[in-house]
């Protein structure tokens, strides 16, 4: 079971993102404040769970949390500011939407920009250590998957219903065959990985 909190008695918001390593689609982030002392041994890093488990836990987390919020940053914005800054912006925007103000932010990873006057703690692989971060990883992942399924309806040739915008073989071959869509991140690894002439799109 993951740790319930970093410091007992503090309202902590776990923060995590989803979609940072994708070739297409927005990056999503979530912030989750679980009740003090809350424990659910099914909550874990979203990457360790099946899709059914993630969606089942999403319903539990959103019902039990004191507060939770989701935010996203578009591919165009990712191209403008880079994926790290876009991921942090998405987390900031999620925190801004929380209906309860946390006293501490637990952030997955090793990079973050200070948010207002709330202290933060960056934790490498935090989604494998703290429930609130794992809960945020589940929400970010499932809401991003929902968004990619919607984008798939517009561009079914890329297989986003399966690869969710990651660099699967089908996805890369389709980019070679037909080029980039408006939802691809033109600044993110594509040039090196696929050797596409971007001015043609």
C-alpha cells in the first residue's frame, strides 16, 4: 500500500501529468486532495493498472476526494513553450481549479515551478510512493485517454484509440504515409525520429 501522506495533518494535493512522451494530443494534469488518513490499497501508479482498473478507480477517487481537478495544454502550446513547461502549466491550472486550497503540493518528477505561496515537494516516481500522486496519475491518464478517443474520431488513421498518441509502429508509419495532423506536436521528437520535412505540412 502506498503512503497515505507526506506529513500528517496537512491537506496535501498530489499532482501528476499524462501524455508527456506522446507525439500527438494535449498533455493532461490532475491535482487530487484525499481526506486525511484516507487509505485505498487499490490505488497505484496508473501505469501498473489495467484500463478497467483505472476507470473503476477514477470513479472512487472523484467520489472520495476532498477536491480534484483536471487541466490540459494543447499541442500548439506545447510547441510554443516545450513539453516540460507545458506539463507544469497543466499542473498549475489543475491546482487553480481545486475547491479546497492545499497546504502542500506533492509533485511527481524532479522539476516544478513554484505555485503561489504553497510549498511543493518534487518526488521522483512519486506515483509509486504516495496515494495522492497515484490518484492524480489515474485521473490524468483516464481523462487524457478519453480526449484521445475523441480525437481518434476525427483522425482514425493514426490509431489513437489504441496508441493514445504514443509512437507505436502504426502511428509512425501513418505519419510517414500521410504526414502530420493538426494535433501532432511538431516540435517534439518527430523531426529526429521520423525525419519529416515540417514545412510540407
